[in-house]
C-alpha cells in the first residue's frame, strides 16, 4: 500500500462494501455515513455523496452524526437533506460535535427534511409482510418489540461485548481512523488502536458484523494513509 497525505477539504472517499447472509429473508442494502463535518468548502463533497446515494439506492440510509462544523456547513447539510428528502427509511443520530455546537438546530434540520431521529427509541422497517428490521440508535436497547433483523447505529463505537448481544449489524464512526495510519492488520489501524480499542475496520463475532467508518470529514483536515469512507452492506444478496 502506497502511503500518502490527504490535506485540506476535498470530496475523496471510498465506498466500503460488505455482505451479510442470514440464510433467509429478503435481499436489502444498508448505507452508513458518518462524521460529515460540513463547512463552507463542502459543496463538492455534498454533490458526490448525492451522486453515490443515487447510484447505490440503499433500502436503509443511516446518518451517524457530526454533521456540520459551521453555520455554512449547516446550510450544506440542509441542502443535502432536502435533496434526499424523497427517500424512505432515512435515520439519524447525533455525534459529540452536534452536542457541542447546537443539537436542537441539528434535530430541527433533520426533522423538517423527513429524517427519523433515532435516539431514545428504536425504529422498525417492515421490508415485507413477514420481515422487519429494527434499528437502535445511539445505544443498545434491551427491551423492545422483536424483529427479524437487528441493527445498531452508533456514533462512538462501543465494546464488542456490548455490540454482539442483540445485533446482526453494528455501525460506528467517531474515531476517523485517528486520521494517521502507519500500518493495519486484522486487529485494526495502528498506532491508533493502541489508544482506542475500537479503531478497527471490521470485526465478526458470531452472527454480528461490526463495522467502523473512518468518516467523511475532519475538523482538522489532515490525514495520512487514512482514506475517508462510507459503508455499504448488502444483506442476502448474490455475489
């Protein structure tokens, strides 16, 4: 792997693709986006995201927090959400930066653009008459109505021992891969994983597929060997 710097605001990101097979149920896909950190310079990123979402056409779209770093960034967030307003099954949670800046403003922007705010209670997506997906946001919910497929949408990743209790899919963000990666292996991205145990890309534990995104933006826009990403999971689809 050729190591490289990524400095400044740009629209470069990869679509990480994963598959999940549970043996029965319909085929569907889930797209997870996190750590947007929109600013006045985010136009090209927003446009590329919109093109990618249109091309992928996910059945479920999850937004994982840290949406805007400025008032100009919130305008781009509004534009982004207005453009995908026609989509069904769009869900969002807050990130730590959203609480630091203006969580009420972020929630208002989300709700007026038809996004379901996930925190405090789960959401249910009936894909067929006999197959329902349950999505928990921000934290694991131990007691709620049952479903056929369980997703946990997080901003800050939790310990794997917490994630595997109820879920088929778990998504997290927040860590940005720590922005500097000198090497990586099956256990994670280093040296960041020495500080943050959840600084990995993927972990499989029993039936649970746990995925952590490196995010789409940074408050300090400097990275080394750490490609920004979004995560697409195809469930029960053919290769």
